[in-house]
C-alpha cells in the first residue's frame, strides 16, 4: 500500500509521464534557449506563449522551428494579462516556466500601471490557470535580485575599478536577505514572487521561484534595460557610445544561460524537495565583475575600444550584487560551470553569425507575426 500523501503521489506520477511544457515569454532570450534544450530531449513537447513584442523574437521562433521534431512545438501568440488566453495556454500542460515579464526598471517608472499588469497580474493569471488545471503543473517563476532593493545590509567600499563588500567574509546574498522592493519593477516582480511562493503553501501547487542575477549568452539581442552584457558587446563592435548609469563600479555576478537551464532541469528533477522553495540563482563570487571590468574584457576580446558617457544612478540600483547559490547546490547538486570568458565568447560567436540581424532590427519587425496555434 502506498501511504504517501496524494499530492506527493501526484507529483511522482507527473514526473514519470511525458512532459508537456508551457513557456510564457518563450520566444525571448531565455525562453528560446530553454525551448531548444527541451526539444532536444525525448518525450517533451513545448508550447510557447508570447506576445512577440520584443525585437528578435521572430528570429528565435524560426530557429526553434528548424530544430523541432514534427508535432512537438506549438506557438501561440497571446498576452499574460488576458486570463482567458492564459487558461487556454495552460490547458493540458504539466510543466510551466513563467518567463513573460516587463523587465525594464526605467519603463516601470514611466508606466507603473502596465508594469504591474504584466508582472503581478500576469503571474496571478498563470497561477490561477495552473490551480484550476487537473494536471497540477509545476510552475517555475523567474524573479529578480531587485526584490532585495538597494541592499543597504551589504556595505561596500569603492576600489579603482569595482565596489567590494566591506565584510571580508562576504560570500554573496542568500535567500534570507530582507526583502526591500524598490522601484515599480521591484514591487511588481516582488509581489509576483510572493504569490508564487504562497500558492505552494495555500493551494499545494508545486511552484518554484528563481531570484536571478544577470543571465547572459547566445540569442540575447540586448539593450540598455535587458541583456546589458550583450548590449555592451554589440555596442563596442558597432562603435556606438555606451550609457553608464552611475560610476561603472557596480558589480554583478553573471550566469551563462546554459547554466541557468541546468538549474531549471535540476529543480525539476528534484521536485519533491524543491517545490515551494525560493532559490537565488547566479554565477556567484567567481563570476562577479564590475561594469568597467566587463568593458575592459570586451575590449580585450574584440580588439575594439569603448566610448561611454555617465549618467545618474537608476532607482534602486545595487552597487554590488553577488549571488550565494549554496541552497540550490545543497538541494540539487547544481553548480555553474561556464566562466565569464565563455559567456562573452559565446555571445561574440552569436554576433558573428547574426550580425546583420542584430544590426538591423527593422528586418525582424517587418516579418509576419505567427498566429495562435501555428507550429
């Protein structure tokens, strides 16, 4: 006789059957990389739900269609703010990666209402659709380090090229750091983050939160507000001036997108212990770099020099954020594998293969939008 709780037996059953995966925002940078990874595995079907508003996404979809085995990729155009569209997208899936988001702090300051609708209401729509589904799907939500605010709890000191923690024993920010939503973006993502967590407690839905640092890698088209590592590299290659907000000493830890996908697979494989948990996900101390240090690395890689102008620090900007990933490692065994140099080299290689596309965004937006249900 199996004496395990019904919820646990249901999760075990879900893990053993064929996977039908929904990726909201699946035509974007992380989503397209995740879809490609899943399509390369047997017994996995992928449904992408995206509003196709970002430059480069049609190119990503063409790429995915060239990789997809017959009948295993579905493309749906929709909006996470529309509950009925989300419910249709969730129907029949047993795994959800909720990546769709408004991602720019500056945009959130200019239009906090839309920011809230996309990030907070959109996430609630996904959760409600999952809660009402007979499949009881896993929901993994990509949150942000911005939920920790300006991190006044981590005093820093300025060096010649980077900030560093005053505490010599500092090993990164862990999940026990106090929440301090700062900027409308931080508030909307933070609210969504807490809804995701609570649906595991209140409704016994298998949800997971990833509070992510800077993710970078191929298929990242990059702009000032999203994909700034790629944006810097492409700007240097194109001879465009770079805007630096603050003094350039700000430090972030970078994580290769393939390492992020490894982490996603790890928490899915350990769902019985990762459900209901929040994990800080990033490159850690070994992959921490300041803006100025990263630009110097780009100069060395490309042989091109950069030109920059400096502006005011943006609201809620953290002078130093480095992830402590000890919790995720302890539960799943996951560790980041790719170095800073590998991250930059892979983005550079993507640029070499796609420089015309990256340099001329009008070519992308002029193409027809895929209709709902197209494969």
